[in-house]
């Protein structure tokens, strides 16, 4: 997601352009407003982005898991259905935009008009996920920049603070990359909320050491950045965000897992 978005050699979809425009606007706010105002503006944007992630996406995923709301919405609006000759110009343009958007990053074996509606709904949801997650990440990093300061302490403490902070950040990066290597895009973007694939997932790597690594140790980078910035406010913001992520896990993901993958009853001899 990040490499495709920021790599100038990669073609950009409409959703990519919208996301880059939003992130550029965040940078514009940082440059334009004085730090005493800009800091709170960016914090408000981050709070909104985190709410959209854990609250907004969480609600949509919960409704999709238990009521198939997103799939039903797609069927009701016929957003993936080719318009008839009597359709309005707006309807035809919307169809073309959605088809181009979803087809732009797919392989030659993808056919927008023939794949199941669940698959296209998931692809459209992925665009929303990318938009929200990039807003969340960039606004957090901008707020961290506002919080950065150099406290009065010995050189040894500075070296220790930076060493631990950088280690936690790099460890966080490894956790995310290794988790994505294992679960691929299908599980990374909550694909099983939309359709089930006949896959045999092998949970190796980071999954062998930590439960739910993307939500548990996958957030230690927040605390590493807080150490580097030497900021208690940033630490408490990070702690709150991490708590929200655990709430997302227990209120959205765990009920879905329990419903979709019920435990196999033990057989007695």
C-alpha cells in the first residue's frame, strides 16, 4: 500500500490521488499554522482518523460479518452492474469510475463484470481501508513531529532513549512486514468478512511468538516514537490508540472469528 502510493513510477488510481491530496493537505496545515494551533489541529485529525479506523471500519466489518450489509448495499445499488441504455449519464459515469478503479491494480485474469459481487465489494472496501489507514498513520507522525523535543539529560540517557526507540520502531516494522507475508492481502484486508477461500494458512514467523501480532506487538513502534520524541503527551496518545485497537480486536475480530471458525469439538474415546 505505502510503496505503491508514494512510488512515482507506479500508476495512480483515483483513490490514490484522493489519498495523496488529503495527505498533502495535512502537510499544508502543518506548514501554514503556528505550532501552538497546528499541533491541536493535527491531533484532532488523528483522533478522527483513529475513530474512522476502529469505530467506522469496525462498524462496517461487524455489520458485514453478521448481516452482510456491505454486500447487500452493493446488490441494492447495483454499483457493479453494467448500466442499461436508459440509465442516466451520472449512473454510467459512476460505473466507469468504479470499474476503472477496481481494475487498475488487478491482474489480467480479473474481470470486473464476471467476478462475484462479494469480491468486488471487498476490493472497494480495500480502497476505503487504504484511505483511512494512511490518514491515521500520517497524522500520527505529524503530531509526533510537533511533540519532538530534546530534554535535559545525560548523553548516556539520550543514547539509550534513541537506541531503544529505534529498535522498537524497526521491530514494529518487521512485525508488520512478516505478518503481511504470512496472511497476505486476503486476511490483511479482512477478506474473510466478505467471502471464504479454501486456503491452508500456515501461521509461522511472528505468529509463532505473539498472539494477534498486528494488534499487540505491532504497535510497539508507537512507544518507540514516543521515546525518540521524549514526549509524555505523545505516549498517552499512543497508549489510547493502542487501547482502541484492542477494543477493535475484541469487539469486531474475535466475534467474527468465533462465528466463522468455530472450535472443533474434542472427540472422546
